[in-house]
C-alpha cells in the first residue's frame, strides 16, 4: 500500500504545481502600460540583468505622477556598477535601492528600484528564511517586464511559486481558523506587516486582497497541497490539519523572526542613507508630491545627499512653514 499512497501524493503535488504555475504565468505575462517597458529599458541602460519584476501599488493602478516599484534580479552583484561599500551592503543586507526618473513620451516617469541576485531571491523565498520581506511581497501579484531568456524566466517562476508556498504555510501555522481563503491571507498579512515594522497600518492587508480575492483563493489550496499540508472544509471554512504542538513551535519561531525583522529593517534604513543612489532627488519628489512645494537641488546636493541631508531637511521645513503662513 505504500507505493500507491506515494504515487497519489506525488500526483497531488504535480497537479498543485501545475495549478500554481498556470495562475502565476498568466499573471507574470499580463501586459502592462508600454511606457513602463520603456522606463525599464532606460533604467537598465544596457546593463546585464536576469529579469525585472514590477509590483506594488503602481501595478494595481497606473499613475504617471506616482513612483513605480521594480526589482532587478542579477546573476552576480558585480553585474551592476556600484562602489565597494554599496556592493558590501547589498551582500550583507539586501537589497540596495535607488531612485531613477526618465522622460518617456514627454512625461517624467519615476521608479524606485531594488537590486538582488537570483541566489538572494531564492534564499528569501524559502520557508527557512528568517526574513519575511521577500516571500511576503512576492506572494502578491507581480509582472515580469523584462527577462534575459527562458532559463531566467523559469528561475523567476520557481522562486515566485516558492514565495506563495512559503506564505501559505505560514498562514496556516499562525492562525487557527476555520477561515475562507481570504481570511487566511488577511491574517497572514496582518502578521507580516507587524513583523516588518512597516509604516502602513496592519489593516493594509485587507486592502491588498481587494479586487484580487479570486486570485488568492485559487492559490491557497494548491500551495498547501504542494507543501504537503493536508486540509479540508468548504470554501468559506478551510481548515489545515496541524497539531497544537506544531502551531506552538511555529509561533515561537515567528516571534524570533519578527524581533529580528524589526531590527533588520531599521538597519536597512540606516544602510539606505549611505547606499540609496539619487536619494536627494527622491526626497525632493516626495516633498513636492505630498505638499506641492518644490525643493530645488543644486548639482552638489544631488551628488552628495547624505552630506547635505541636514540642510535639505531645514530648507524643506522652511518651505513648508512659508506655505503655512501664506
């Protein structure tokens, strides 16, 4: 009887992988605004990369006045020009982030871009990862807006599948249910937002699902099947089979991850002060975006944002106060 059970389990996992891949491939290849492809080409500037992923609020609604979020996936960190300090920071505490803006079709489009190697991406998608950032972000919708070839596309698909499976496993272990598929995902995102020390309210998790309920429902059970997690129940009341001891172990591990995650994200913010290329331009754009006031940068301020940061903040404060008095 062992062989039939193994064969049945293997067949279940194969079907689950097929279902996940079908959803993810459709998502990855859904067309985006053509201006975004032009923006990505301008950001790459002919540099070597494996793939570029587009995600975030700009994916949900194209806003030419906003900022678009991209991850550039590299084979090696040396494939992207950077100083030794920046490369060290990306090796120890990935990703490095930079801001770029380019005129596309007569309109200035802005991008916030993160750099990551494929190996770093794969490690961050694993259930063994002690950092929630990557799998929690990339279990959400994403588009593949540039890819070097079929092998890179296959690697990206595999990693995104792993992100979904890892996320679904944590969803099952951190809540008791029964919940609908939407309820399991909402519970997970509430926990990840708290663990990552995000500025958004934990209720942001419900907003992430808005309009995507069918997508998350289609992913949950195949992801549980693929990681070998048995479950039953109806669409409105799904129950994964986990013992109380398994849940306690998962909760203890999660607490450790959350504690480290908060400090890790503080460290990333500190690192960004030294490695966030074009950070002054990003600061100026944010101020204008949210207040309407222009913070005009000299060429020296644009090249040395960290050195000039106190003066930039003082000028921003002065501009704001003048506006309030006016």
